[in-house]
């Protein structure tokens, strides 16, 4: 189980500058395509992340907690299932691994551009509550629990209307 907090990047320049200036060995980048299949009791998705193909099922526990099952699949299985997917998203992900959390900085492509979301996954509720925003995240708005910013909802509805 992970504890997740989600942030909408209001102005991306500080985040982009941080990424471009970083030489951290704990940072990696990958292009992702993912699509969603109909599911009555949760979320079922297919994902191509770089050269890895996977499928996953997710069930939301509450606003910050969820359970995942994920497994790699051969490219031919992915290809068969991918043709049945109606709602898809594409994004570039920067992954930063720290001691107490994993951070995903997602820059959405296509119809969802210029949306940028930062997801931070924590092992414990205490780590989540103790987390302090770094300076380069000064222009973000927390959207944890706001379903409009979930990947599945973005794939279905597109960019959310601004509040």
C-alpha cells in the first residue's frame, strides 16, 4: 500500500529548470503511453513505459491510499489488448527516488498539454505528513483526492476546467 499526494504545477518553469539542471543519480526519465479498460470495481490499465509493457489493476481505498497489482506482459499481449482501449494518455515522466518517497513529474502530451502533475508516493502516512515542498515546487496546488486529475479521468474527460 502506498500513500500518495498529488500536485498540479501552476507555472512549470521552476520545475523544468530543476529537471534540466539536475544531475542526480536518483533521477530517470521515460516516455509513457497508457490506456484504460472498463472496470466496475476499480481501474484496469495497460502501460508502455519505455520498452516495458505491463497491465495493472488498482483499487482506491481512500483519498490518499490505494492498492495496486501490476505485472509485465509480452508485447504481443499488449498489442492485442491495446487495440481495444478507447481512452489513452501520453506523457513524459521524470522519476526521482528519495529515501522517504518516490516522485513522478508527469508532463502530459497531445490534448492534455501543457498539463504537468507531480505525484509523490510515500511508504507511511507519517512520511506524507512530514513532507515539505522543495523551493522548486513553490508554484503548485495540491490536488490530492481531486478525481479530475487522476490519469483515468484525464484520459476520459481531458483537461479539467480551472477553479
